[in-house]
C-alpha cells in the first residue's frame, strides 16, 4: 500500500482521463496507491475541491493558501472555518517562497503565521511549502509553536541542515518526483539521511512527474516511481518504503485504527 501525501486533484487536466476523476483514482488503486491527500492552494477554490472529491473515501483534504497565491491577505476567520470541514486533516499548503516571489515576503509571512495559528487552534498538522526561505520558515515554526501540531515539509528540495531542524520540531520530510531528476544529486544525498520514521512520498500532481514519466502530467499512481527511487537511493526495498511512509502518514494524521 502506498499513500500519496500531496496531490492537487482539482488541478488535473481531466481530458487525459476521459473527463472523469474516477479514472485517476482507479489508476492509482491499480498500483496499490490506496490513499491521497488533496491539497488546497486557495481558499476560494476549496469548496469546489471538496465537492469534486466528495465521493472518494480514500481522499482526504487540506485547507490553505499557497504562498505564491497571495493576491489578497488571508482571512484568518475564513481559514479557521473552512479548515474545520470534516474531511480536512491538515492546514495548508502554506509557507514561504522567496525564490519565485521575494517581493511578497511580508504578505507571505503574515499568511504563514495565520495558518500556524489556525492549525494550533484546531490541532491539525501543517503542510509546508518552503523555497529559498529556510531561516524565516524555521523561525515562524518555532515562534508560533508549530511543534505542537507538527506537519510535513512537502516536495522537499532543501539541504540536510533544514531537514534536521524540521525533524527536531516534529515535522516529516516528503519527497516528490524531483528526487528522480538527473540534476537532484544533492537532494538524493539528503534522502539517504532521513530517518525511517520521518519520511513520506508524494506526487504534487499534476506537477513534477517523476522519471520515467517526466514531461507528462503527473498523477497519484506515479508516487510508486518515487518510492522505487527512494528504495534504490536508501538501499531498501520498495515494500519497506511503502510500509514506513504509510505508517508515518497514519501516525501524523492519527489515522491508525
């Protein structure tokens, strides 16, 4: 069993799937991807995302606003209300991205802080996007007591120093198809060091399709390729990666029965 810990099902171009999300979910099931976390990137699109995935018992939701979608300030009350939806298990995607949008730093910081505060209010883990913002990301997490809820540094591309500090705060490190790319040698070195009990896998569908599907639209079924590459990198079996990443997801989100 595999779990795709981060995908955007509402962003898929369904023309490739006969305009039917059932085909995406079934393709994942065929390769033993049994659960998916569908991640929100704007508050205004969250209701539609929830509706479009409503019938799938194996799809959980997060609620938040991506740091690159900061046209408006986040309404903390709205975020709080939406994040209490019965299928929401996480707050985010939130965080900081100074690589693509350093000019919106202050707005991003304000949004990030609000997300952490909401997560603490409702006791749900955080989904963190961070790029070229290590110092500020860790500072916000510490200052706002994010260790009380924990969460995921998703689609991780930073160095071991950041991974280590995040793990000390109770966070998990999630790897996407980027770990399969030719130019990701440094990231593969980080992937070797992550403890078994802190590693997760994801697709970030429809983006960042892994080798051998690079250049195509990504989908949850392809998370198996991420697991295969991590197994090779870490000298472990694919079955082991599947088992530990599933256990970690269930532990973080308290889904163990």
